[in-house]
C-alpha cells in the first residue's frame, strides 16, 4: 500500500497504517518527513509515479486542488489497471471530478474519502471518513480505511463526499466564530473564560467541538491543528460550490470576511480559533478609541 503526502494528517495516518500491520510505501516532496516512518518500517519511494507503480492501493492526503491534480496525474499514469486511488484531501468537487475522469480513462478505481478530524483524533483512532465512489471499490478498500478510522459514511457514487466535507467545515468555522464572539462578550463582562466554557460544554450548545477546543483556549494555545489559512481555503471552496449549485450562503460569505481579517492580522499559520484573538484585538482597539 502507498501513501502520498506526509503533512500533519498524512503522518498520523501513516502511523495508524503501520500500527495496523500494513507494509507501507510513502512519498513526500520533502523527503526528511518520512524519516520517523522509515524508523518504524515504512519504505520510501523516489516519486509519486515510483510509488504508484509498486502498489495496488494509493492513498493521498494533500493540501489543495493543485496538489491533488498534479499528484493524481503522475500517480494514475503509473498505476496498474484495477488499482485504486483513495484521496483523503479536502478539495473542490470540480478538481475531484477531473481526477475521476483521469482515473476512469486508466481503468483505475477512485474513491473520494475526505476526513473529519485532526492528527490527535487520528492517533486516538477516532477519525471519521466521508466516502463517495463506486460501492464495489469502497467494499474492496474498506478494511484499509477502517484501520485508519472507525467511522465511515458512504454517501454516494460521485462527488457527494466533497460536498458533505465542505458543509461540515462550514459548520465548524461558524462554531469557531460564535465561540469567539461568546468569549469576547464574556470576558468584557467579567465572566471567566473557564466558567463560560464549562457552562457552554454542558448546555444545549455543547457540541463536541466546544469540548475539544476548551482546553487549548484555557491555555491560550493556538498552535495549529488546522490553520486559519486552510480554513479560509475551505470556505473559498464552499462559496465556489454554492455558486455552482446556484444557492446563497450568507453566513459562509461572512465567515470568509472573518477568516480573511484573521489571516491579515498575522494568524494565517495559527489554529483557526485565532478568530478569537483577532476579534478580541479588534474589540480592545475600539475600547482604546472610546
């Protein structure tokens, strides 16, 4: 089995596959990222094509549309007919559709399998998959996917998984902004951050996301599990999909503005909960002006 893309998510996924006893061949544009995996028994390919021609199943975990299309073009051309490409990236339905046509022309199976979670969730064995593509191909590779994460939802035969993932990220971005606004209001009104987060977690608003973000917020830890820049990229994909579908998403437009402002405030590489830092900073500036 092969895995292309050893960012934070890809490396955590590789660890799960090695823990599951799979022989793993990996490739990343920055070779040094593979060193810890090699120490655990993984082998390293020299190129995406080198990897693809040596395995029957290729998994990809990549940053964006351009990365997926470039890697898929190289990998699919080298894969044997009957092989399977499983892409776990968050990309646009349009880019994914072009990869699907490429795979079909080469008699390669293709699954869209974006994930919901972060590296900590992966390593805990709690990653969720949203999968679309031919059912028979899904059934063939389901044991591999299940080794990475136990929650798997097959939602259609085409690009449905891409839309579901973007819809989930829209909700998560909205939750992050609402939590940020609630925290700014509370702290300006002499309510402690801890008290608000504890009550929120045990209220009707207590989504798992609130619980997950509480401890880092209490430590003022904004090290990225998912960066502000990547969340802005995903909201751009949401808005693009909305234009394609001919629907209005006013909150998504608003989130784009908030994320852009947070990136411009210097938080592009911080966790997207830096929405709170940007909002708090803006509120303090208004207070000084008054």
